[in-house]
């Protein structure tokens, strides 16, 4: 069974930095796009950043220039480097990945359990 496990969430002061990691485990044949979403209390889950299998990236306007997404295919891991954090970045951050599980012929959509990032105002 495929699992995504995030880590790196924490409480950090405004202007600080955090690095989130998300590692996939299980019976995996391949990956397609991977990304990070976030959900603040009372709000919908929204895309923060995404990266294709070829390394092309896409960012929400609110994080451009501050956040960087990267991936290490050898480690089945996607990262989110977050700099210049603001109180409005406070949310639960979720990892998402399109994964080809062994024995299947299509990419399934997988989610991690989420990691809390808190930036006090």
C-alpha cells in the first residue's frame, strides 16, 4: 500500500523559514506530478506549489518568491522550502502525488496526513 508521510511542520516566527518533506513508501513503480496544498481553518484546501516529473514548477501567487518546491526522485521525496513566512501562511500543509502503484496501469492520486505550520501574528 502506498503512503505519503509529511514532516517539518512547526511554529515559527514571522520572517522565519521551514522546510517540509514528504516521502512516499510502498509498492511504487513511478511518479508523475507532486505538490503541496494547504488548508487554513474555515477555508478550502488550496494549491501552494506543484512540480512535474520533468521538474517544471508552478506556485500560488501568494508564495511566489518565498517558497521553493523540489523533488528527489531517488528518495521518493518532495520538499517545500518556505522562507519569509507570514502569519497568513498558517495552515495544515498536505502533500499530494500522482503515483503508479506496482501492478496497476494508471496513476492514483495520493495524499499525506498533513503537517501543521503556525506563524503567530
